[in-house]
């Protein structure tokens, strides 16, 4: 955060106007997004393009890929990722059925036909 912004925030907090400024900012953003949605809905373009444009208005999680060239590269990369099966290694999913689990490399010494005890 820049010095100017820090000073402004300090002064706003000191005079009790910080929350008001934040609320006004949120209202402006919501109003602008509502206007964008209405404009997109009224465009004479294919439904798929409208849906893509509307999805782009949704808030993005922090750290999400937002630049289009990064998104394209990510899609290219993910299209290359495929499951494979190798006889030389054995991976086992460990964990509860709804917790996401972990994938573990099984040691050579464990009989791979029986499930391990974790």
C-alpha cells in the first residue's frame, strides 16, 4: 500500500469516516456491476459469449489467474495432464472418503496386494 493511501486511511479512521468511505466504495462497485450485467444481457451476441462475460464479473479468489494469456497457458498445460499407470511405482490414496485425502508412494517392502495400515 502506498504512503498516500496509508495516510488517507489513517485520517479517515481518526475522524470515523473510514467505514463510510468503504461503504460508498462498495455501493459504487455494486452499482457498476449491476449496470455491466444489464448491458451484457441486452447485447446481441451468442449466449455462450454472454455467459463468459458475466462469469468474468464474478469476484476472483486471491491468487487466481486473471490475465487472459495466463488462463490460456494454464488451459494448455492442464490439457497435457493425463492419468497414467506405471508398474514400477504404486500410489495409494490415504484418508477419509470426504477429506480430500493424500496420495502416498508405497514403499517396496509393503505387500501391494493388501491395503496398508495407517
